[in-house]
C-alpha cells in the first residue's frame, strides 16, 4: 500500500496555475545615499559609574565558593544571625568560623 502525500495536490495546483515563470524586471541601479556624519558626543560620567567598586565580588583577594545546605537549615541560620545581631552576612560568618578553625 503506497501512501500519497496529502499535500501533493496543493503543490500540483500551485504549479499548474502558474506554468511559466514571469520575467523579472531588471533592477534599477540605486545610488546609495551618503551616510550622515555624526559628531561624537563627549562622554559624561554618571554618579553611578564614578563609584569605586569595594565589594567582595570585585576584590581579587576573595574567591567565590558554592556549598549545598538544606533550605530549611539555611533559613533558620539566617534568622539566627539576625536574632543575634551578627554584624555581617552569611559569608562573613563562614569566614570567621574558618579563621577560628585554621588557628587551632
């Protein structure tokens, strides 16, 4: 049993409706317009870009490290840091504990 393409009739109808291709018109030569001259604008320094980067991310003495911690434990721990008024964030606490362990 041979299967016929169900779209074959559409292609046949399109080919029979236009059996001879129409001659294409010769494109007229188009003269390109000269590009408008744009004078460079003086660079303005915004207040945000003049700020000196001082975070850990831009400090070459720091290295980004990834750890996996249970979500509930992480949330409880962050609450604990807040409740104990720890002056810093999670990475500061981890660094403090690492320094304590290395000294021993």
